[in-house]
């Protein structure tokens, strides 16, 4: 790209070439050499400024054109275990779900995600924050996650998916649900997430309510969609896919 430093250098070189010296103002056909230099300098600067604007526009369009067709699913084990690349074999899908990852982990991984220039990102995270008794971290980190993506990946469509319900009574001892794992905490976080997205008011950021679509008659995660009260089984993953197909 042409820079202003180069522009100034070129102007100086051209001025010297035609002897733009204030002390030498000999008449040339009734017009002073100084006047010629002044007019020529203005013309050259104007021309180079136009070149700068043109190059900037080209670079911007190239950056936009280089946006990939990647669709990234970003989150924790609930995301990871659904194996999105297998559920969507015809699309360029990347699974960025990590076991036990809290919202802070997703935030720390964003730079790598942004470098991939994804077309769309589907985010679901927060259950591990609640599990660890750090419910407040969800609404501390989510605004930062969204803001980072808007600023540094403005061409990406961002889908914030609600945290799914759980069934604490079904959980095996290995999962060790705490009292903080009640669905009431999840409902509170989801309401705040929905409000956050609404207040951001950005056409590229949408909230998707999945929570209510996975509930059973007792307001827990339906047995149909989960075997352990937390993670989704194959039917649960397919149901999730059906709910977001319209956004793919």
C-alpha cells in the first residue's frame, strides 16, 4: 500500500527534479518557476491522496472477501460431544468445544478463533461456571466475548445459545452436581444473556433459546435427550441441530 511517508518522499524528489527552489524564480513564458512548482505539488499531493483512498478500499474489500465459509461451534463438553463435523458433513464445520471449559476459557481462546475468519460462530458456555459455584463469571465474561468478536471479527455472525437445562437427580457421582446446579440459576443466566444480546442491538449477534426446547414435564432436561442429566445423547444432538438449522 502507498503510505504518506512515500508520498512525501515522491513529492520532494519530483520537486527537486524540476528545480523547485524558492531562490530560483526565473520567468518561463511569463509564469514563474515557483508558481509551476506550487501548482504541480498540489496536483501531486491530491493524486497521491486519491491513490491512498483507493488502496485502502481495495484492502478492505480483500479482507472481507477472504472471510472463510467456516462455521465454528464454541463451548464446553456439551458442544464437543455432539461431533458437529459429523452432524454437518456438507459444511466446513469446526468443533471448538473443550471438556470442562468455563466462560473464561472460551474468552481466552478467542484470538485463535478470530484468526480463522469464521462466517458464523455458535456459542454455548456457562454450565461449568455454575457447576464450579462461579455463576457470576458467566455475565462477566460473556459481554467481553461478544465485544471481542464484534470488534475483531465484525464480518462474523454470532449466535449466543442459551445454557441447556439439567437433571441433578440423574447425575452420576462422577459428575458431582452441587447445589448451585439447579435450573433456577440457568434460567437466570439465560434471561440475562437474552437481555444482553437485545441491548447490544447488533444485526450480527442473535440469541437462540434452546432451554425451553429440551425441558420435560418436570422442568428438567428430558430423558429423551440425555442419559446423564447433563450431556446430550444422539437424539439430543440431532434435536439441537434441528433447532438451529434455520441459522446455518
